[in-house]
């Protein structure tokens, strides 16, 4: 079983600043890694798949990088609508999600 | 518009059963694997189960194996999750989610339903 660990659990950022979220896999998942955004009371939304490809309609300020066991989601300039919880997920075998990073207003 | 719509949630006693449905529209349903993902109140996401497009292959998380059964009726564009021997720890919002790539199983989830709440309590 591959375990996904996200850090930090909470990230306090001011609007307009850059946010960097980390995700680590307990063993290599190649590039089979996705990022999701979830706002309160809503279903998750796919942001990034295959570690670095933006999903349809996702703004360019969201970018993903990494491969193997270390991954990063970067939001280049936080907008008000970006404050949410972000989850990474591997799909190398049976899917598994990380515990999430809450991005809150500083 | 590509859409998934869950139904069937509710309050059930421990040890009881419930069947969730996930109705799809806007895409060639039989080409895509469908997953169930749950989220306990205030907690993160947990993958529960998946079924291939043709319904031949099914997969389960260890936490539900032997208690939950996933199935699909491609003539009705619907996936089901039959949940037996329910426990308090099964209390969660249950989402269905579609694999992004057709024919494969094991992919990112590009479309999610709005979720249905299951509460297991006496």
C-alpha cells in the first residue's frame, strides 16, 4: 500500500502571494499523481493530472511538478477563490489520497 | 454536459444495509471506469471502490472489502454501491467519480458527483 503524505497541514498565505504545497509518496508512483481542490461543502475538482498537466479550465497560476516520490503544487499568485483544501492522489495502483493541505488567508 | 448524480444516502442503523446509485450523463458511460470516494465529517478523502467500464473488474479498499459491492448497469448509465454490515466509521459523504481516460482503470478523477450522505447510527 502506497501512503501519501502532504505538508504542511495548514498554509497561511496573503492574497497575491505564492503558495507551495508538498506531497510525498511512500514509494515511487512515477508521474501518476493528481491534485484536487475542495471548497467547503463542494465536491473535489481536478486541477492537475500526470503530475504536471493542468486539467481543462484550470488557470495557469496552478502548476504541478515532480515525479517518483516527491511532488509539488504551486499557486503563483493566490486569488480569493483559491483558499480551499488541496489533496494529492496517486493512481499508480489502487488510488490513495494524501491527508490534505488547507490554504487559509493570512 | 458531463454529469454524475448520486442518490440513496440516509440514516441506517449499525449492521444495516444501503444501496447508493450514481447516474451518469453526457459521455459514453460504458467506456469509463467509475469510482466511489468517501469523506467522513471533517476528514479527508478515502477511495472506496472502482469498477471497469464493462463491469468485469472491480476493486475495493481493505476497509470495505467483503462488505461493499460495486456494480453497474450500462443500459441505465448507472453505477451502484451496495453496502452491508454498516459501521459507525462508514459515516461519510459518498462521491462517485469518473476516470479521466477511457478504457483504463486507475487514473485521475475528472468528474465528480455532488455526493450523498450516509449516516450509520442507532
